[in-house]
């Protein structure tokens, strides 16, 4: 009864109601979007640095080194000598060391030269086929296999650099030996091979520069295709002498490594040892300032929405006092009138919260589509952060209660006889 009457009353002045709902929807949408973005962003970044204490790489920006080597979302700071890096990889403080070599991509997905330990680091297994064992054998990340419909046994040609439009290496074809299991981490969007494959490809690329004859775009050959490129150099072992890699992911045996390594590396080499934990915390702090500012803005919009509801209820109270008097004559109690006004405001806030939650998730879906294409990073619009979103719901309802408090008390104190006499 009260619910049906409240619903009809809030549409007594539809423009006021629509304005209040739009303001509430906007504020709730912004806050819920920020909650989901922050939660998933921090979760993804934190999960990817598990098992990495420092990253050994070329001198430059430490944050750039971390973003390029751990998250694959930036250009590397440069290359380092593999022989020099191996010396430090065998240091007594080092528990495990995973070398990485970049240089090519296939349709925008990075081809990374590494070791099978890289899959273990992310908790990935080879769900189909086998791990790469020979040069130019690759394991495809789960997301790439799904997006590009690649299967075990397929062959493709990589493109030089990070851009999908780069020059195609048609001298050697990569062969898919396995598909990695999905992990929800950065490895899902990578193509993994051994490091000699990267070296061989770029040695040949230097010779091919003198007489380049390449296609326009990386393309795939399925098993059974007649057209294949062969090069006897691919079958010969690649010497490590004078070779370079991009970075090394280091895990220490004890805390002494954290204390001494950055200084040791800086003093004794032309490399740097950057800590993912320190750099990502710095990134989160910068990221958090922007999020906090947007949250203040959203709560400001919510406050304006509450004022809008208050004004709408207060201004219509004079017009509706005869209706309230008749309800009292018909048997309604003072408390029921108070509940009616309060329920109208809460109903408005509830509708605004539902719409805001939906709009926030639509916005997250659009953002996820953009980041997936640009940075190979996705967000789940159907995820729920129950605690924070629960608090947001309580705050939204509280705004409704606060906005209706004065009009509800005035309805409660309504003098029936005086009101009807004036009528």
C-alpha cells in the first residue's frame, strides 16, 4: 500500500524526479566504476609481481623497466649483456632468475624469449601440446589462442618491434608447440619461445636489412600448407657470445638481497636493479590521488542529488498537505505519513543506485575493451566488491533518509483540523 502510493507520488512532478535520479545515477556510477577499477587494477598488478623481488635491466626509469618487463605495457629501457647478467644470476643471494628477451610481436601480441620457469612463475601449465624445446617453437597464451583461434601445430611469422605493422620476419616461421592454461595474468597475452629463437631471428634480420623482401603484415600458416620458408641457419645452435637480453626477473633467498643488490648493481655494472613492489606502490599512490579526487567529485554530485530530493519533497509538501490530512481522516497514523515521505525518498535513492551500478559496469566494459586492445589488460564488469559497494549502498540510502528527514517530520506534525479548515 505505502510502496504503491509512494511510487505514484514521486512521479507527481516527473521532471524533479528525473533530475534527482540522473544525479544519483551519475554519482553512483562514478563511485562504483572507481571501486571496481581500483580493486581489479591493484589485484592484477599485485598478482603479476608475485615471485619477483627485483628486475635486472638496462639503466633508465625504474618504473619503465618494471612496466615493460613484468607487465609488458611499456617499451624496454634497453638491452643488457647476457654474459654479464648470467654472472649476477648465479649470485649466492639469488634463489631463481628468469631471463627475458623481447623484440618481436605477432598481431600486436609480444613474442618473449624466456625459459619454462616463466610459466611456473605465473602458475601456468601447458594445457595442450608441449613446452617449447627447439628454436622457433612457441607456447601461446590462453587469451591469444582464443582471440586468434590458434591451435597446436599452426605456424606464423612474427613482425619486428612492438607494433603489429612492423616489418615481417619471413625467414623463420614460429611453430605452435603448446597452448598455456588461462591464469588471468599477463602471460595469457604473450607468446613464449626460447631465447636463442630471438637471437637467431634478429641476427638474420640484420643480414636481411641489406635486401629486405617482406610482406606487409604478420600472417599465419596452418599445418599442411605447402608454402614454408626454410633456413639452414635456424637448425644451427646460436652462440651466446656477445648476445643481449632485455631483463632478468630475480627472486632472492633472503632479505639481504633487497638491502645490498641495488647498490651492488649500481656500483659494479651499467645495469640497474628495480624493485617491483616499490615502483608499483609509487604508481598506486599516484593513481590513488586521481581516484580520490574523482570520488570526492562523485560524492559531491550525490550531495547535490540529496539536496534536489529535499527541495522536491519540501516544495510539494504544501500542495500535498490536504492529501495527508485526508489520509489521516481515513485512518492513517502520524507514523504512516512519516514513513510514506521517507519511503518516497529512499525509493528514489534505490532506483538511482540500481541505475548507477548498471551504468558504472557498462562504463567498465567500454574501458576494458579499450585497455584490452591497447594494453592487453581486461576488467570484469560483472565482478562485485561486496564490502565497498555495500557501503556505497548504505551511503546512498542515508542520503535519501537525510533528504526526507525535515519533510517527513513536517508531515508527522501536520494539524488535521487546521489544514481541513483552511481548505
